[in-house]
C-alpha cells in the first residue's frame, strides 16, 4: 500500500518507472487520456491547416508589376532585336534571292514555282507561332532559341552547297529549314517584350520588330554585292550564315524571360473566337499576309524588268526596308496619343492604297519614292498587328498564346500568297494583275481591322483605342 502513493506522488515523471507496476485499471485510464490528447492535438493541427488554406485561397494573387525599363529589360529587348534581325530580316531579303533565282539560278522554273519557296517561308514563320507562343508562356523560350540557332545555321550552310537548277535542294534548305527556324522564335521574340513592359509595350515591340527591318536593309546590299561580284552565290551565303550564327549566339546568352511559367494553366481559347474584335483581327491578318509581302519580294524584279538602272534596282529592297525600320518604331510614339487600333487602321489603309500606286511606277525616281513610302507604312502596319493582339489580352500570360494562334492561322493562308502572285505575274511579267490582287486584299484587311476597332470601342468612353 505504501508503494502506490510513492509512485503517483514522486514517480509520475520518472522515465525509469515501469508501467507494469501499476494496476490494470489505472494503466487503462492513463492510456485513454493520452490517446484523447493526441486526437485533440491532431484535430487542432488540422483546423489550423484548413484555416491557413482557406485564407490562402481567399487572398487574391499579387498583381504583376512591370519594370518598364532597366538593364535586364533593355538587354532582353536587344536580344529579341537580334533574333528579328537574323531571322525575319532574312525572310524579308527573299526579294534579292527571288530576283537571282528567276534570272540566273533556277531558270528552268517559273516565277510561281520560285514563289513557293517564299510562300513556305512565310507559312512556317507564322504558323509555327501557333505553338511557339504557347511554349513561351510555359517558359521554354531558351530551348526555342537554341533550336532556331541550329536550324538557321543548318539551313544557310545547306543552301550554300546546293546546285544550280536543283529546285528541291533550294526549297528544303531555303524555304523549309529557314522558315521553321524563324517560326520558332518570331512570335516569342515579339511576345517577350511584354514580360518587361506594359505601358510602353508598343514602343518595345516596335524596337524589337525594327531588327527585321534593319536586317532586310543590310542583307540585300551585302548579298547583291556577293552574288554579282567575285565572292559568288555559294560563298556569299556561307558568309551570311556565319554572321547569323554569331548574332544568334549573343541573343541566346542575353535574352531572358521574366514572368513565371504557366505550367498546366489552360486558357479559354474557345472563348477568344467568340470575341468580335479578336475574330476581326484574325480576318485582317489573313488579308494582310496575302498582300503585304508582294511588293517587298518583287520591288527589285519590278524595277529591273521596267528598265531601271541596275545599280539603282539592286538597292530598292534595301531602301524599302530602311523606310520600314522607321515605320516599325514610329507607332510606339503615336499609340499613347491616338490609341493602338486607331493608328493601326490608318497605317493599314495607307499600305493598301500605296500598292495601287505601283502600277504607275516606271522609272528609277518613282521606284525609289514608292519604296520609301511603302516601306514606312507597311512596316508600321505589320508592327501594329501584334500590338493589337496584346491589347485584347486579359492578362500578360495570354499574349504569347493569342499571338501564336493569330499568326498561325494567318500563316496558313499566307502560304499561298507568293505563289498566287507569281502565277498572276507569269513569265511575261504582267504586273497589273498581282498589283491589283495585293492592293485589294490589303484594303480588305484594313476594312476588317476597322471593324475590330468598332467592336472593341463599343461602350468605351475614351477615343484612344
């Protein structure tokens, strides 16, 4: 009897105490009490976790902020500019290649046949954006750029070893490989500016897009000198391949995304096709791609066949694209004043009207004036297309996917634009037919763009749309 009081008074905290020494009823009471305490503690912990989860779910995510500048932002803009310079700038140089192919390198084939090389480039450039824009949103930009680096270098080096009148070799290396290389990063390089800029996004996109214009200024001058001089076609293409490879390596090292990858986030893509402004913009870009590149690809050939001095004609593509450089940047300064869609309607309409002016161009002076004006307005028009899509996005995370779908559908239609123009032109160079076709399609695109502005502006007080 003396043992039990000793246990409960002095030995309850003694770890050496043997519980078997206690009576069974007292042992059961202690075990039950311990289990109840454990259950109460577990319930309490679960309640705290549930409260924390509910609080987290009810707390809205922090709004995204944009630096609107800074070293990282402008470094990325420069990297994206290099991508545009080497890739889309080379696509815009096709007019120089087309002139050389038609008159010297692929003389066994019609202008329509050669037009398919440019057409497949445009198709792959824009249609590949249907998934490359999604991959940008998921954080795979670096992998896309690495693939572009490999394919661009491969395509140009393979083009440099093709044989004269070997159409399939030129088609695969120049059309397919270079088109795919450009498509992997054309939309992402424009969309990545939206990771750092919101208020100044139109300006940033314009600066990035100006890289394509400058590339289309320098490359035609360089390549024309190579093709007609001692360097020749094959070595000239090899030199340009080395330059592009070097510049793309720099872009790979300095260009970085900023927004977090979206992973498995799903966008309501089906709902986008129920938005009248977005649908009208889709129709607009289809018509835009049908007509926009016809003068870009054919201005040099048009000048030569009309008897313009060769020393002047060889620079027409560069003059057009030099003016395009200013056209791509200018809207960025006008958008804060006029609005994105308003200024887009103006540039689209002027671009379509200018194509009809090409019918009256017969001499060197007229060719130069046309090249300057068309380059400026067409450069602005193509820049406003992605800026308009970004305007419709509900969040920055949607921009890449929206742009990918936008240009993917447009590129599918644009595949046929260059071959159709070549078929209308024929081997006898009947210029009036492709001129009218391009002008009408561009004006139709301007009309659809105007409808997009109308639908977007309904119910809004501000005129800056």
